[in-house]
C-alpha cells in the first residue's frame, strides 16, 4: 500500500490529551532527527535539525508519532502519484488512488495504521484524500495553525490540518495543534478560546446551510446522489438549506494554479544542490551544478510547475498572469463574504468525482487540476473547511465539504458531526 516513506516511532510525553494515540505525519512537516523528504528525490537524505511547531505540540500532548507519510512531490498533485517513492494505493478502494497530496496520511488512518494523521492543504490536499479514503479531514482558517517547520509549497494558501476516523477525533487533534506561534507571524489569536472536540455535538437545529450552485452543477451523478441524500439528512435534523451563488469561482482553478505555481517557483529556488537538496557531486560553474542537481532532484510535475511559475512572474507577464490571479482571488473572497451574510455554512461535494484509477491522472494534468474545482476556492479565500464521509457510489467513498466563515471551525465541526 506504501503509506509511509519513513517508518520510525517518536514517543511523546507520558500524559496529555493524545496519550496512547498514534499519529502519522505528512513528510513535508519537519521532525528533528527524522528524515523529511517531501516525497522528493531532492530531499531524499534531508534530516531536519528541528521540529515543526505542530510536531512539538504533538509530543507535548503525549502522542506517539508512528511515521512520515507518502505524498505528492512537494504537495503538487491530487493523487499521491507524483511521489518519488511511488504511489500509495487507496486502502478502501482497490486499484484506486487515495487522493492527494496527503494521500499517505489519509490512507494510514483509513487502514487503521494510525489513529490520527497530519496533512497539509494548499488547494485541497487534506480534504481530497479524506474524501477518497472515507475519513474526516479539516483545512483550518489561514493563520489558525503554525506553518513553522512546514516545507513551503505556496505560503499564502497552505495550512497544516488534522485527519481522523471521526469528526471528534479530527477536532481533538486540531485543539492540540492550533493557536498562535511566535515563530510564525501569520498565526492569529482568533480561535484561541475554542474547543473543537466539544463542538462535535451534532446540533444543527436552526443552522442555515448554503448550497453554492457553481460547486454542485459540475459533479458526477453518483457523487450528487450521495450529496443530496446528505442534505436531506441535515434538513431532517432541523437545518434550513438555500441555494447561493459564488459567481467568481469559475476563475478559481486558473487563479489558484497561477498563484500556487508562482509561489512554488520562488520557494523551490533554494534547492540548488549547494546549500539545500540533492547534489550530484558535480564540479563546474554554478549554473551547471544547479542545473544538474535540479534535473535529477525534481520529478516532472515539479519541473512543470517551476517553469510555469517562473514564466508567470517574469517581467512583462507579471501583470497579465500573477496580478490578474490576485484580482480573481479577491473576487472569490468577496463572493464568500456575501454568501455568509445569509448562511452559516456552505455545503458541496468535496470532490466532483470519485477516486480515480491508479495511473489514470499522470498523463492528463489538466484533468487532475480541474478535479480541485471545489477545494481551491476555500484556500483562495483563507477559509476553514471540513470533509466528512457522506456515503458511497459504486462502493467508492464520497465526501461532503462544509465551509465556514474565518475562524468558525466550531460551526463546521458541529454540522459535520450531524452527518456521522
Ligand atoms: N492538488 C492541488 C495542487 O496540486 C492541491 C495540492 C495541495 O493542497 N498541496 O496544487
């Protein structure tokens, strides 16, 4: 199944809220003295000298870390097939992908190899694998969880978040990892008094659930059957539903990929084989050494994105691509604000399609990017979202996504728990 890249146990404190619980950690989150590869040959031998803040918090909370999980290279993918260490198979759907990029983390939880897991979500990488593996995943509000020690893919979009078998489990892990951190100046105080696990009380009486037309109309029929059944279920428990519109999400996938690739091209420039990353041991001038280290160290998807990102940022094209994408991002944010003026949460299928067959996506990157249509708008708007299992189509898991206003993780946890 290929869940872990490095299987090594790290014991936490003797007691604490996670004592006796095992946690798998995505391999782009730094662990002191334990290899952290980002699923890349570039970092195959990299051993961080320090822990990410979330890892320190896991240890203090008494968790036992059981391994570093497989992922798309540097988080770039939707299927965990771009990993330099080979793909992970979906433990609940034979021959299918587990989703990505945190596929190893979701698979570890779904297969019972760990009680809980950490993933990171730049454009859906927690919610997609949670949906495809039939488990729960939360992408926190931007600024709720420290990114110190997370190897950056696209800083302005990503957050570390929890994966668990139940909403309460995932929420309890969020309680441990969230909160301000002096080492990450983008963390905020909001949400500090929250108790996410306690919010998993299933009480949706009086809740207004908005259903954005644009996030529903393109989904597969089998996915939609499951989705509408879940909406009926919420209504029967006292929630009110209404249709809403997020007009600008038609630009979201394009804007997301321009921003993500641009930030990635700049972040990944540090892997030059001299200071950081794989070095072929070559002699020569800097350009030759740099070029060969990167030729060998990066896989095809990473190279594609570095090239496109560099192009989008280059003089003369910056306004045409990067700035335009930022403008679209602002419009998406505005649409969500307007939708939340009349609703408490927004519901959609997490993924418009069920888990793809292994091997199907690598040859068609555009199709893979389009599968992120429902998850990337949430990152563009910095909002919190949860994916909760809603049922199956042809024995393949379907996840339902609930999005909330900024720092209202308690509301999405409450609504998701009503569906369990
Ligand atoms: N599939 C998206 C991408 O490839 C999201 C990945 C992520 O969230 N890390 O960029």
